[in-house]
C-alpha cells in the first residue's frame, strides 16, 4: 500500500481506499452503461462484423469511462486526483486537452 500511496502522491490510507473504490465503482458503471448504450443503438455482432463491433465497444467504453470518472470522483471527493489521472491517461493518445 505504501508504494501505491507514494506513486499516487498521497499520504492517507483512507484516501487510497477511496481512490480504489472510485476505480471499482467507475469501472463497473462504465461497463454496464456502455453495454446498455450498445444495445440501445443496436450495435451487436449480428449487425456488424466482429472488428467493427469491438472497435465500437472499445470507443464507447473509453468515452463512458472518462465521462463517468469526472462524476464519480467528485461524488467521492477525489476530483483533483482523478482530473490529473485522466490528463495523464489521455496524454498518451493526445486527448488531454479535452479534460477540464
């Protein structure tokens, strides 16, 4: 836990647990919501090739993940930490300018 706290630049075990909880809640909600959106838009393997279906799935999941991350992190009081996390993550693909 100490290595994780040092890597994240935090001091509190409580904050580390809250951050892990945000990751868990956000990941679960993102998967459920993106699956719902794909079904609603009828994006499935019957209507699209496997490649197109998986591309759409990845894009939806990624988009929903980062949108929900800003909401769930604020609900748990960790908005600043996750804003920086999102910027670092999106910087790798050149989209970090879209995070407020």
